[in-house]
C-alpha cells in the first residue's frame, strides 16, 4: 500500500550534517517543492543567542534587504506581518525589504508563547534591535557623508544627506553589527524609537505576507514535510483518555503478530508507551488500527451526565486542596444584607477541546550527536531543554545537551491540539522523538482524529455560585463567589507512559476576573471562595485554552451583571457605564469600548425583555464585556432562536476592541473575528462527553462545532484614544469614526489575539433572556439544553 502523497526516497547520507536538513515539501496538490538549505547550515553554536545583541534578531543582507531572526511562530494570526511592519517602520524600509526567517531554536532570539503577546510583549526586543541598527547605520553614514546623523533622512533603506545617498547595505551588508541593545524592550514611540506620530506603515493594512503562498497552495505546512529515510508512525492508545491518574491507557498485553501481515510494520514499545511504524503512512495507520492490545481498566470518572453534581461534591470535600479565599475584601455579608435587591445564580461552563481541524504532526530525527525536530510548536526555543530533560527511570532518555537539539518551526492547522501552555503541540514531537530513537531513523508522526479529540488537553470546566447586590440607585454593593473547577495539569501521555511523570500542577484559584478588572465593587465588598476538584480522581489533563479561564468566569460574571441591571430596571449598557470603576487606569478604555459598541450596533436603550414576544421564532440582543491580556472588549450579540427546536443562531456580533497601538486594522479584525467565532462555538456547541472510564467525544459528530452556515456577520471597531476604526462585515473599507471621549492615558499595546474569545457566551445568554425572559446558565447552549431550560421555565 502506498502513502497518501508522492514520496521520493533519498539516502540517509544525503542528510546534511550539523543539524541542517534536506527537506522536501509538498503543496496541497501534492507537487514537490524543494526546500532551501542555508549555504552555511546552522549549528549548535547559535543555540541560546545573546538577546542583548542586534545580530541575534536582525541581519542586513547584501541586497539591502533585512532578515528577522525571531522565535515567534505564525499560527494564522498574522504575527509575521505585524512584526515585519514593526521592523520596517523603525528602519524606514518597505515591507517588501523585510523577510521573516523561519523560527529555529539554533538561530532565533526569544519568542513563542500565547496568542495575545506576539507583538504586544514578546516582539519588543525586535523593535529595539531595529532602532539600534538604524542608529548605528546613521552614525556610520554621518562619517562617510560628512553630515550630522540628525540631519540625515532615510527612505526605502537609502540614506540621504549633503546631496549624496548611501544604501544601508553599502555600509554593512552581510556583516555583523556587534552592537548591544539598550533598552531591549522598547514600547511604541518610546525614545529612541520613532514617535508614533511619525508612523507611515503601522496602522495601514498591507496583505499578510503568508497569504499568497497559502492561496496558491505552495505554502509548506509541517504535515507536508518529507526528509530522507523517513518512516511513518502512529501512537497506539485507547480511543479516549480516562482520569488523569487512572492510567487506563497502559497496555496489559500486546500481540505483535496481529500486524505481521502489514508490509514493514513494526511495534515500538518503551515501557507503557506504544506505537507502530512503517515505511508507508497508510500501512502505519492500518497497523495502529489492527494491533491487538488489552488495556488496563480503571473507571474513575463521574460520567458527563453526573459531572456537575460530582464536581460540587468533590470541591466541597477535597482535603488535599481545601477551599480557600482568593479574594476577601470589605464586609460582603453586611453589604448584601443592606442591599436594596440581591440576585443569586449558579453558572456552568463545560469542558472544551483544543482540537486542531487538521491533526497534529511532527517529524523527529534522533541521531547519536544531535536531534532535529520539525514541529508546529508554540515555543521552538523550549524544545531543546524539554527533550534534554526528558527521562527514563531517572536518567536522561536522549542523552544529549540542549545545545545539540534543534527545533525548526513549520506551521500546522493551528496551534492547538496536543497542547501545553508552555510548549504548543508538545506530546506529538516527544512521541516522534521516542520512536525515532527506537528505530534509528527519522520519523513522521501524526495523530488520528480520535487521538486529537480523545487525548486533547482540555479547557477546564467550571461552575460558579454567585450572589450580588445593588442599592436603590443601581450601584453594585457586593459580590460573593464560590467557584468550582480544575487546576491545569502538565501531563504528557508519552512522558507518563515511558515513566517520566509530569503531573500534577498547582491548583488555580478559579476566581472570576470580570469584576476584578471592571467594576468598582471589586475594591469594596467582594469575596471569592475557590474549591478545586482533586486531580487524583475524575479530572482530565488540561491546559490553557485561548484566553484561559476567562470565557468561563465571564459567562458567569457578565450574566450576573445583566441580572443586576434587570433587577434595577436599567438598560444593560447604562448599568455597566454607571458601575465601571473610573479610578482604574483602564477605566477610560472600558468606557470607550462601551460607547463604541453602542454606536456600531445602533444600541437602543431599554430594559432587557421589556418588549414581550410570542410565536416560535424569537429575537434578542445581549451585551457583555470581556478582557484578557489587559485588552478591553465590549460585544453586542443579535440572536434568533426557535422555541420549537431550541436552536440558537447568532446573526450578528458587534465587537469594540481596545488593544493600544495597532500594527494593522486588518490583523486586529482578523483576530477579533476568529476569536469571537471560536468563543461562540464553545458556548453554543462544544462539550466533552465521557463515561466512567474514558472520553467518548472523539470526532466532529460527537463533539460538534459551529459550522460556516451558522456563523454570524461580525463588525469590529478598533478603539483608540480619539475614535475607532470599523471593519465592515465581510471586509471592506476601514471607516474612521468620531471621538470616543476616552483619555489617551495608558493606551500602550496590550494584545489582540484572545480577548474577543471571552464575551460571546455571556452576550448570547443575555440575548436569550432578552428574547424569552428566561435565563440560560449552562453551556453548551445547544438545542438539548435550550429546550430543557425553556421547559423548566414553562415557556416550551
């Protein structure tokens, strides 16, 4: 049986030494594309570069172009474009003169990490490098031209002064700067960086640098890579994990003869780690499916049908990590007792999966003196240390120092999948490396769909008991929270299976950040009691899922705010405007996004559900705030629902987003739209299901997501101190609108990758109440839960 794509075999001797690689990439159509190896292959001498040096981040080439050497990968969020714009702006060159080098742990500066900090925080040293490089070149040009550096001008990398010109490359092309950066983390406009008022490129909307090749089908993803002598592998595990510590994925017996009929297929077993390998991918798939294994059985889960009652009981009785106050300010009991009105409710947010659309993939080549990894990892720079520290029976498994381990980034279908908050899709490249070491050949390992779904690192479920009060004027008097949830675990199945345990993690506090960062009551009368479920029984491996913890807590926090507004007989927007803590440095930003979202959605003030509706189809409008990475988002959701079927359809999402200095409005709109739609999918459709033994939602049928036909129109307003820019639904011209009456204070860049993920759940739930007069306090808000909620309220 042949592989799925054309595979040309090369001798292993043709594999370049010193960590270099001959790579063959395939387009989506399957045609071969020759990957270029560097004329001088990177070596371990470049490992862990000096991050105070310009040369660690930038190279000025002989043709007057620049190469950015930075570890921030591209996850489809436009980071390559945004960072390239930053460099081009500070150097006064065209974007076409800047090339973003492939992230590689042997040649890059610091990078990687979560989605909101690519430009806002992690890329700051790149700006500093560009500023220092420009200053150095101007000083050199001053000496040659006899003109003070302050009187020189630069355009497209050409320096002019005294009637003469010099290209940057005439001064230093192909040579090292040998310049130290100080400081290494320049903020936008911070001297000696260019003043924001002089920006010419930042704020424009050029085409993303990665899009043309993706549209043409010539972009090389990690799944398309082929290296000489490569074998294909699949891990072998039961379809769906159990509790974190039940270890019911450990094999009791394995029958290698069951795959003896498959050409070239072999079993790889290291302790309890189990995989198969074959020369052709399809044969590896068949071997994994047909290998006879008896698995340990250890049913410790509650089952998804009993989960919420189990979670409450587990949190109430957990003696390992007993209940503790994470916030306790003022006198909450007294404040509630004296309140004009008090509301209380319980909110539940289900487990969600990371779940790449295309399964995770990596290639590993483990040799005696070095290791090369090709992977879609969030942090290429963390891979060498991770593998160097990997152990079997207390001893380093690979036996190589970090500087002899190289990680090269290639984009995958997303940065989710077998995910760790510190490493991106981590378990897949560890598994590939284990198999490569065992068979003595490069190995390409890709998950199957049931591996991706059933062995994901899930976004934890959470439950909140909330009580809140208001005075006679509609001011919030007190908030009282009890949170139930799971801390993250750092479990990597491959690590655990070969005997290098990697769990548990320190429990999180589970507290809501909604009222902490927005409303004045947070500094007056507020209490949060955190109760954590035990990790030893009933939990799943979990990690940071986009805007970690915020969609869960805002689903509760922004609904209780709406319930207070209704109790006060106030418009939801007016209630929030009155209760925003204007003493906060970001208070003006909250006021600004609220004003902007009211404008772009044509918000008409009214008390929610004050206009009663009848009939099967009901329409509603809801408002919610969301925040992550100190960015502010206000969202209005227009929904339509059928009382008969219970299906909610979000027709239009309006987003006002304050993220500080904007590289490109299109990049921000891209992030906001994608994050909002993903958050909407999580709130409406997504729910992990499981029996008492293991996960059962192992495909897109048992774990449904939002489909294109049900996706809403999205309008994004990018809010600035003096106004906002609107990106119209489906694209179109950016329109500059009027002043938002926001202070210019504290408008530094804060990130845009994740905040719009946060408010969709609460916005839709609030719109549901506006349409029906019934509160829906549990996700997913799918037809089953909607019909049950309406029936319990006597509406359906």
